[in-house]
């Protein structure tokens, strides 16, 4: 893959497109098809029939699934065991734990974890009972990052930081960069699919052309329904006639024929995507594995089974967001920690374990990078304030200063634990990993040198990791 270095046009003509135009074609589908065309052109490899670009070096992973637990999974209630919280429950945090620059409320006393902790697997790693199916079958196969950190205390800037590498400026997200750098492995599907994004919106592409956008797939309208691809319409015969008419009029006119080729690819996509999204094509045993049909696991089970189906079909990057909760504000338990985290974990534990099992049984886990976590963690202490969330000894504030995520497959070490927080789980103190380091490592596993994947905009070369980032080689097998 050549180093990308060109202006916003992507090095190839991008034809303006109306979302309502052309007989109901999906604008996002067309954008993705244009993306692959633009991406190949920028690397000097443009050919309407080619499907992907060469990585900078041999990749450990061909594709990625990002499981996003929206709201802030508590590291000290899941995988970052801190027995001092139990011993010092009710006491103030020691003065040695410095106060962050910003908090939403005054910090209160230490809260011990309400969950049961034990040693899991052959490794005997301590974890809570929040995720028994994941831990029971997979804890010796996961690669943990216990020392992630950034400086963004609120959800909006933290989510932007996790996805784009900056907290406030609108820039491309990880999925946009991967599509820009590697293209798609299936010429009839987008290279980046965003399953059930919060509020139904995927990240904007920033300075990258909109042709590199993710394609959002929305939640079902009712319980037990299939996920929906907005604007994916029928009417194939009428569209085929319209395409043939455009071809007859514009046969000798470039670049109109180039646009026509992309519209025909978008047309073909409409014949492929509905089959992928039809989960009835899976066996009953597979649907049962993911918990489809069960009360708590049905929705996220459908989401992750669809993530596997899109990945298997050649989609490069899939985000699967758990953004539905019966227990308050997603994983954001300022109060009701035990009930909220327990209910959310019950909704995702079985589907996540099923996804890992399904990928492995199909021979995909080795070259599929799975990443799971939240935009930040939570504090070891409660917060003192009266308001909508109340005063509670059963709630934690936001904590971006030291939190945990895990990876699996895709060239990562098995049963590995990188980094550590302090004795209270507040700050990352050992082998600290910034978000830029995380992005550099992900790109490396997918065969991309994060310093060479650039886009020239407003007089400078931009990259996902900005001017920062180092590959965390310790987590690579």
C-alpha cells in the first residue's frame, strides 16, 4: 500500500450525490463504492474491478470487530481487581490519589465492588462474576490492556477521543481510516459497517471525503425484529431499466461512465445485503448460541451475529454498539451500579462469548481482531451531589485516567495482561497506553504503519494518531 498524500478530493473525481436521488439507492452504499474507487486511485492502483489495497507489511488481522459498551464499563467491577476497595469501603480516598482537573461532582468515599470476585481459567486471573460466559471460556485467550488513559471526562469528548483520536475537532474515525487505507474485501458491500450506533448516527468522516463513511444499520422497530439498513430499497426492475437508460445516453462520456459503474455496484449491493441480514439463514443452534429469542440477549445477540455475517462476507471494519439498556443510562451508572451493570452484562455476556466461539469455529478468529470496551472507566469512589441521579453509595463517576479494554484474535497474545492502575484503580501507573498507542497498535495488526497512513489537508499531513502514538509490541503474539 502506498503512502496516501493528497488533497480532499481523494485524487479522483467524486461526483456529487443526493441521498434522495437515483430511484432510492442507498446514499451510504454509493458513498462506500465511491470510497473504494477513490482509495485505489489515490494509491495509484485504481481499477474498477480491484477490491483492496496492499498493506504496508504482512498483516496479522484481515478485519476488525469493535464491541463498544457505550457509557463506561467499570474496570474496578469487571477486570481490574482492587481488594483495597473492599477493605476501605466507606473511607475517603487517600490524599496520595490526586484529584483530576475536572469532576462532575465532589468525590465521596470509597465504594467496594458489589460483585463477587474469583480466579478464572488456568491462569487464575481475578475477575468479577459480571461476565461468567466470557470468563469461563475465554479469559485465558483474551489480551487485556489495563492502563488505557486519556483526559476527557464527558461522554461526547471521550467517545470522540476513542474513535477519532481527538476530543473536539471533527476528524475521521478509525473505521474511516481503515477503509481509506485498505479498501473493502467485497466489491458489493461497504468496507465499514456501523451496527446500532447510538442515536442511529455514525461518526462523520471529517476531512476525508464522505465516500469513506460508515454505513449505519439501525435497531429493529420492535422486540425480536431484524436490524434495518436505512434506505436499502427494492424495485430492482425499475432501477435496472433506469441504469440501462443512463448507459445508452452516456456510453461515450467519461467520467459519467465511472459514476454509472458505481451505481451499478450499488445496485448489486441491494441484492447481496438482504441475504446477509436475514438471520433465519442461520441454524437454530447458532441463533441459540447467541441468545436470539431469549429475553435479555435477543437484541445484542442479533447485532453480534450480524457482525460475524458481515465480517465473513468481507466487510473490513464492523462496530457493534451496545446502546440499549433497561437499567438507566447505558453503562453509565452514577447510581444503581449493581443493578445497572448486572443487567447490561446479562445482555452482552452470552452474545460476546458466542461471537468469539463462532469466529473460532469458522477459522476466522486468527485473522479477525476483536476489541471490546468503553470510552472510559469509572472512579473507585462515589460522587456527592443531589440531582437527577441522586445521592447513592451504589454509583461511580466517569474515569478516563485508568481503564481496561480487551482484545482477542488478530495476532494478539493470549491470556496476556498489559499495564496496571494504582491500588484503587484510579490512574494508569504502569506501562501506560494512550488512545494514540491503541490506534497505532490496531493499525499495526492490520498491516498499516500509522506514521505512513496520511491525508493532506489544510497544508499538513494528518493521520489517525496525529503526531503521537507508539505500537504496544508487548501485546502482539
